[in-house]
């Protein structure tokens, strides 16, 4: 089925746009011969003569095609059809923005909407570790960007700000994305930056029953090659998905059914070496570095499970009702080791070059940070549309709930031992090498001469609950010399956000803490939780 195809009665200004199931309606057409013309982006125009009866309803079907499809008989056309549908919606839109099909980007987004959205024009991703947690439209802060699903605000239990977390949203259930850069009066007032509307898949998007099964695995070379040279780390991560859609006849009317589900794991590893430069640094005559602040290794494991169903039922030619139910569970596990070398650091400029720096008399400070952040999000929508004469009515009821706990354990150890090290970028500027010198290198520190040790445990729970209702009435005056559309309505939204956090910290002074040298965290595959074993 083609949505937003333009159907025109030849010789008149009367036009109609097709619904998502491909239907269109003209009322009050005089009896007799009528010529209809259909246009759609990427397809050849179609023109057909229709004999309108004096009473009742006259039905006419169109089958659009294009020469480009005939020339590429063995090509996969789903990508082209998805792009054409997005272009048609963008042409019909009353606001400035972009509409793109998710099929156009394939699986490059690693299954989450954050990685997908940052590739769209005018959108910048804001990273939280290895994933895109929030997005910015037109350069404004994420707090001013609204993320909606089928025109309804989704809940996001973000304890840090009002921005909506997009890293946990699954891309498999989304058919297309609309980026609206000039919000209109019928949108929420907290959308100063823009609105990103995620259109879910429908059974009417395809012309026949479709079942798509996908099983794949990903290999992370960064984690396997650079961050785990021993080869004992995990490198392969599975991805399974199911997409089913079909159209049935129920009481003589079309019922579109769409079911999507997926399970995916994504493993990412980050290596960061942060440096600062001498006070007289300038780009015309750069100097060598002055400090290596830290060199950390950070591991992220993201698990995502989602299931969504959508039912579209045509009550009549100009009335329909839609029900959507979806659930997503997203778990982010982070394990970060961050050694710091700034205490008592001395830079040896005489034995350093632009890519080889030498440091002496540094004290060691080690930080270990482990976090587990699971989140569950539910979305329910009941939408409908109908007509009262020339007035089109749309209404909707929605409920969205999100819950996100956080379990964190962090430890800091400071040593009294001093040492030297070199920072070498001659072989690889992306992965520089740190080589330790002196009587005792930090990796071999037995923790027998420590300045202090501190451990902090944190538990946090955040929730977000949104209930809303809306009614809109629209009247088109397309036959006027200057086409005009009037729209009015009301929207009600109740949002409740809650946050509860507890933490406990313990600090030990100088002494021998060799018994805490082997601090190990084990991952439980069933729940993703971490527990200290020593």
C-alpha cells in the first residue's frame, strides 16, 4: 500500500491523499465519466477513466510501477520503496523537516535509535560511554528536543535531566523517522529545539504477508585486538530479530497486523589517554605535552530486548482505529579502569620529543568503576480517525512508563610509591604506548605502601510515567485559489518523574592493603548483575 499518494480529478482542483492502507475518498462527485490521475515519488503517474454511478459508491484501484523497477528485475526494491514513502510524507508535510526510511540505513545503527538518529541532517548525538544517549536538534540542548512515537511523547527515566534517552529504543520496530525542525502549535511546548517522531511499522506497509527472520553475530575488533591483548575477552555478540506483517479481513474490513521482536547484544571497548599541553601551547608553534592525566580502559555491554505489536482496523472508508503495545528492556553494563598519573608528576623536557614524552617521579592513583543500568519501558496507544462531513477528526489516548535502576560500585587506591614512565606515539597515534620505568611500575604495585583506599557503593532508582489524550479537527480548503488548512484541538499530558538515590562510602588511611590487591568483578549472565568475589 502507498501512503500520501496524490489522487486528482483531472480538470479540477480537487485532490485527495491516500491513507496508510492505500485508500482514498472523494465525496459529492457528479455522476458520469471522471478521469483520475495518481502521482507518487519515484513511480510513473497513472491516469484512469472512471464511470461514477448516480447513487452508491464507485471503487477504482491503481497499480503503480516504474520503468526503473523493470530494468532492475533482480534488485531488492524494499529500500527504494521505503525512500519513496518517506519523500511523499516530506512533500505533504506543512512544516520544515526531514522524513527518512529506516530501510535506507540498513543495520549500521547497531540496532538502537541513538546511533541511527545521529546520522540524520541537523541531529547531533550526545554520547554516554559508547552509546548515543541523547540527541540535539539545531544545536540546542537535548532537554529541548522531544522524541515521540507515532506523535505521542515516550517516557524516559533519566535521573540526570529532562532529556530523553534514545540509546534503549529499538530500531527494528520503526518504519520511518520524521525530524520536525519548526514545531507547530499542536505540538508540546517543550519542543523548542525540534521534534523527532518515530513512526512504527504497520501491516499496511506491505502488500502481502511478510515474515522476516534475521540471525547474525558481530565481532568487535577494538575490544578483541586492542583492549584485550590476552585474547580471553569476549568478542562475538549475537543479534536475532523477527518481523511479521499481514492484512486480514475482519467483518468485511481490513485489519493490518504487525509484530516485531528482537534480542541484541553489543560490546564496545574504549581506550582513552588524556593529556594536557604546556602553558605556551599554540597551533602555529606547538610544544610537547606536559601531563598524562589518565589512561583508562572502558568496557560496555549493551543488551536490548524488545517486542511490539500494532493493529490497524478500517472501520469505514474514512474511519479507522489503531492499537499499539510495546515493551523494551535495555541493560548497560560498564566496567572502567582508570589509572591516573598526575600526583607529583615531573615532565622531562630534555629527553622528550613531539611524539615521545618522558616523565619522572609520579605517584599512582587507580580508579575502578562498575555500573549496571537496566531499564524497562512500556508504551500503549489507542488512536483513531473519523470524518464529520468535510471535517477530519483524529484522537488518541496514550500511556508510557519507564523504570531505570542503577547499581554502581567505585574504588580508588592511592600509592606512596613513585616511578617514571614514557608516552610513545611514534608507532600509533590512535593507540599510544605507556612504558613504566623506575623501581616499581604501577601494574606490579603490591599495595603494601598505600596512602589511602576508598570504596563507594550507590543504588539509584528513577521512573517516568506519562499519560495523555488529544483530539484534533482539520478542515481543508484545497479548492481555494490559495489552498488553506485549518486545524484546532486540545492536548492533555500528565507526567510524573521520581528519583531515589542512596550511597555509602568507606575510606581507609595509609597502610598495607595487599589483601585488597586482587579486586575482581564477575558478571552473572542471567541477570547482568555484578558481585565482588574478593
